[in-house]
C-alpha cells in the first residue's frame, strides 16, 4: 500500500516501515508550535510525526523520564527501568522518613547514575568500542564531577564562612560561574567522540552527552554529600525539607544535567554529523549557537532557584526545568531516529521486533508497533550477515 | 556452536542484554552496595559520644575569663566593644554594628558573629530569632533546636550580663549539593538600651575539639562591654 505521509509503497501493517506514519490515518496536523517558536521547518518529519520515534505509545512532546533518558530500551526492559527508578526513589524517601538522611543522600546521588550504567550495558550502546565510549562519557563525567566538587570547595566556602558570604557573591559564584563551568566540563568529554564516523547520528551524541551529564552530577553530589556523613546516621533536621532535598538529589538535579547535556550534545551531532539536508530538522534547537545558551540557561536557572526560592518551590521549578530539558532531548532523539528513515533505502528480511515481538520488515520502523528500529539495542551476534532486498517500486511519481 | 562472524544482526531484532530480572537485580545490588559503603563511612566518621562532665541542669564549666592583654579591640559606634585574640581569629566582616570573627582549625571552621542593636528595636529574643532565621536560609529546611543534652547552653550571658540563648543544628545546603553539618548557638543580653547578640556557627563535629572551640568563642563573648560599663 502507499503511505499517505511519505508516499512510498510499503508493506501492509499498522505503521509505515519507512516514515513511521500510522497507516490508515490521515497525515496528522503539524506541530505549528514547533515551527513558530523554534523554527522547525514545517515539512520536516519532526513537525509531521507526533508519536515519539523511540516509543510510539507516547507523543514527542511528553516529558516522560525513562523513555527520554533511556530511549533505546525495548518495551520489556522499559518496565524494569521504571520499577527500578520508582523503587529507588521510594528507598531514598524511606531512608529520609527514617531520618537516616546521610544514607538517603548517597542512595539519591547514585540512583540515576546507576540506571544509566545499566542502560549502557543493557543496550550495548558502546557497540565495539566500549573503552573509548565509556572513558569519555561515564568516566569523564564522574572524574570531572569529582574534580569540580573539589574545585567548588576551593573557590567557594562550604563551611562556616559560607554564612558570612554575601548573597550577591553566592549568586555570582554558585549561581552563575560554577554552573557555567559545569556545562563546559560535562560537554567536553562527549565532544571528543564527535569526529568519529562510527558514531554518526544525533542519537549517539544525545546518549554520550546524557551519560557524561549524569555521571558528572552523581560524582559531584557524592563528593559534596561526603561532608554530610560526618554527623552520624541521624543528624538533626526536619523530615519534610529533607525529603524535598532528597527528591532534588535523586531525581530533579541528575535528570536536569542528563537531559540538558544529552540534548546539547545531540544538537552538536545534528549540526556536524547529520546529512546537510537534516541539519535544519530541529530548527533553532538543533543549532549549537542557540543550543549552548539554552543549555547554560537551564543549568543556571537550576542553580539560581535553589539559592533564591524556598526549598519546596525550588523543587517544583526544578521539575518544570526537567520537563523542558526532557522535551528538548526527546526532540533531538526523535530527529536523530527520523534521519535514519531518510538514510535507509532497502528493506531487509522479515525480523522479529525486539520491542513488540511481532514480525516486521527490517527497515526503519516496526510495521506493527511503529518503534524506530534504530532506537533498539545494538547487539552484535554470531548470526550470519543478511542481504538487503530491494524495496517495492514506489507507486507513481 | 556458530562461529563468531562479527556481523550485525538486523537492527531492531536484538533484545536488551540484561533482561528485566537482571536489570532489577543489578539496580538493587548497586544501590545496596553504595548504601552499604555509606553506612561504613558514616560509622567511621561518626563523632564520638560526648562525655558529660557536669551533672545535668547545673552549670559547672570552669571559668573561661582570660587576662585581656595583647588582644585586639573592636569598638562599635552602636555602643559596645569586645576583645579578641588576633592570632586565633581573623576578621571576616565588620560594620558599625557588628563584627564577624573566623577561627579555622583542621577540625573545621567556626564563625562568631557579634552584633548590637537598640533594645527599643530588638529584644534579646527577637535578635536571636532574626539571626537564626537569616542563617537558616543556608541550611536544608531551617535550623532546628539542637536537643542533644551536651549541646545545651547553660547560663546564657554576654559580657557577664545574664541573657537568653539556645543551640541549633542543621546541614549546609548549596546548589552544588549538601555540605557540612553545622551547630549554631546564639546568646543575647541587654542593658535596657542596647541589645548585644553573639552567634556562633561551627562545623567542628568532634565533641572534644568542639568543646575547645566553644571555650575560645566564649572567651571573646565574655569580653563584650556595653557603653557605660566599668572598663568600657
């Protein structure tokens, strides 16, 4: 049948294997918002496809944590990651409720980084170059995060002197200068991989950036939390504010770093690795000249609101910033996956989709569930190579 | 057994490497590992319990007055003065109505903040509240009353003039993460015209060293004199 969206002749199914459009439905109304605000071309696939390429059950603009941060997980693994995230957060908050604040702090600081490590292993994201990728993403992020935390202690007081410091000085150092430095450090590692042809799509860039960002956040938070471990298992403090702080550390802060740096790195990949025709696909959000200030703004805002707002209000605003960063990351991942739709030319053999378990032709999208096949794990196996078969002739001009 | 060919399986047909069960076990194990390590660190760094030298409820600390020789003097136009040892304390900040003194040792930092205000504007209680509320903005939640019996302030006074006081505790909060636990004590007294408050913040948690630090701070507070006092 002919897809009403891309006009290719494609196998019968729920979704077009070439562009991921839901067959049997009209071409959806375009994202006018993305076009108007971010300059996304109205003819681009981002503006035309509303379902998130890595998880067609969700819209592109839905700020879902697990599907945005770990987009290459198949549906079955997604559940395990969701349970781990929610369960981990429950453990952190339970430790807080038991007034075991130092233990809650450490559990919170490692929760999302732990899931990121499992994700890297689970989907084999580093393919055949594990050392190089892990070194410049997770290890780089953790090492610079630890170094950054020590630098913070050197340039800005963390002890009693902090109480004598003026609000203006705190705002300048802890609200502006140090967060700016953190963005540069988190991004520097992944950019080392930018010249490698092996990692040539925006999804790779987003994954590397996210890995570096979350490892940085985890490393820095653990070093800072180390000082807090000096006052016994149950230091004095009110449970309510501590629970809010633990939620900050377990979810809000690492998600902000991970999503923002992931989206920023993805924008670099889109600009410098994507085919020339795709570089405008994300509008202004895909151009480093706009993406860098936006990323800095998100990280700066995250720091400033913690200085200036009451703790609960700060958490609410942080979660709103998380949502913005997650949607940006999703758009980058989405565009990265749709790029491959344009690149792929021939159908492969019939395979079993790892996401839904149904048969589909190997191309770009699963014809049953609509997931982008490039969003699924990259596992090398002993299976013999498969030869692509030519696609059916496109009907008409 | 098939030979390794290194060829990729068609993208989309490969499932995840770990699977649901191993992911859950892995996440739980890693989290437990880090929490276990944190338990070890907290146990190792936990301050030793304080030896209570005095019977509960009775002030019995040794006299902490010291000859006032070779000390630096701070005179406030607000109407008070005090003396401090320049080799122990560094002036962190000062204005006409306050001075901040910082003492740093390898066990932590301590800040002493002595300030004065007309009693018609601020009573001793109000002055303590204002300072504690202000300092509380830099800890998680707010400063809470430190209920540890060995941290109680017994016989609160400023410059040997009886007043009010209390101890508080909290954990420093910054946008970059949590930092040191602190204890804060504030005492204030008035002569009817001028209220003087002395507030300390210390990150020293080891009780033995903390006691030494507080004795040093106490000596400075005891030198405070109101305008019109003998020896002003």
